[in-house]
C-alpha cells in the first residue's frame, strides 16, 4: 500500500493525511478517502490534555496504533515515534520502530535532521519505512523556545534543505515540513526525490496533514487553558462549520487537498 501511494504522489497526486487515534475515526476517514492515517504524538495534547507532546510514551503510541489499525486494515498508517524512543541508541530505535510496525503501522515518523540521519538510515536498512519530520519539531519545543516558524533566515533554510536531502539519501520515504515558509517547502519539494507533506508549509508540498480536532474546529488548547486563551495556528481550517457533518468535513478536506484548494496563501507563512 505504501509503495503504491508513494508512486501516485511522485506522479502528481496530492496526499491527504489526517491524524487518527481510534478505530471509529479510522473507518470514517478511510471511507472518505484519506490516504494516510497519522497516529500522532499530538494525542498528548488533543487526547491527554497536555501542553506538548513530551509526555507521550511508547505504550500510548502502541495502543493507539493498534486500535487505528483495527479500523483501517486497508489504509496506510504512519505512527510517530515518541520522545526518548529513538534518539539515544540505534538498537532502541529499531526495537521501538519494529513494535509500532507489529502494532499495525506501515511507516514511522522521526523528528530531526542531521543528527537523525544515521538513525533513519539504520531503520531503513532493517526494513522500516521512515518519514522525516523537519522544520518545527514538537518534541524539541523547549529547545526551540516555543511554537515558532523555522527556516526564516538563509542559514536556517539551507540547513532544512540539507537535512531533507540527507534524509532522502538515507532512504526516508517521505519528508514532513511543519511551520516553514511556503517558498522553502516548495523549493525543497522540487529538489528531493521523495514526496513531502506540509502542515503550515504552504501549498507546494506533495500532500498535507492536519490534526483531526483542528479540522473539526473542536480543539481549544491544553486543559489548563480556556478556549478563549487558545489561538489556532494560521494553517488550521475548520471544515466542519462549512459542511455540517463530521463525514462531510473529512471528505471536504480530502477533496480540497486533492484539488490543490487547501492550503491557500492565507494558511501559509
């Protein structure tokens, strides 16, 4: 399934990806034509009520991957490797990645560029498909000083480009860009041999991803914040308010991505 999707993407078909955390939504998204279900460590925020992804553990990712796989046996599933599950030791990274694959994932996502290239290469060498996550990396939110756009300077942009090229060379199947200038993401997409996924990275990527709760307009921030205190990122769009039902909201998102109608310039940096 994954190879067929990658081939279609390289032929110009846009990839529609959404986060998914349970079997019910997995089935609904599959019926709506979502290409990839991302079992994201974003569950730490939208399911567990934390203010970041840093509290998510491997047992959480394994549980949610298993139940998503039960609801979508014929859909590509990508699972995040949570913080401290892959950064320190190659054998640890492989064992945890294999556990996610056994739970039902087809591809795992790791955050970081140059320092993660050897990890990506090692996983690929051992039969694990990898998506590299570059730009703003939520697991490094404290080091980055908060939720900030990445790649705005020439030096930073060149680093992201070099990291994307290195990850593709190492065998990564996809590269995901979060919160980077649209022009940069487009340029990199045109200059690496694998599909790219954007979230806050403009319309020039090979596909797009959103957090399900953001798409439905129901995420109001961490538990300790009031809904009035939470401001959704620029790249978020509430598809539910336009469509009237959850099923139609997901379908509208898929169609908008496939037609190149989402995201637009107003969703981009």
